[in-house]
C-alpha cells in the first residue's frame, strides 16, 4: 500500500492517486479502475474514507467499479474472490 507513483513532478502513494482519480471523476472507465484498484489495496474487511467523506468497504468499492463500467472484468473477478 505504500508504493509510490509519479504525478507530474510530485511523488504520491498509489492510495492517494486512486483517491484523487475517484474524487475528480476523470471518466467512467478510469474511475471504475480506480475504485477496483483501491479495493485491492484493502483487506477483505477493510474500509476507506473517500475525499468526499463517504466511507466505503472493499465490497462497496468493487460494486461501484462495476456500476461505473459493467465491462470491468477485473472488478467482477475481485468481487468473486
């Protein structure tokens, strides 16, 4: 969960990057993948508070990913496992 990624000249954690993508809702496909990827960072019983204050469980994140992009097969796979 502590992996870093580059954002312009700044380095941020992947967790923060996914939260930013979700918050700014760039497009449904990338936002769907961000929900999926964020869910993968959590333990099975984990939850996270999004930047808008909404708290979501791993399952809720995956269901939101599917809602945004029903063709996101990774979200279905992760929900089933």
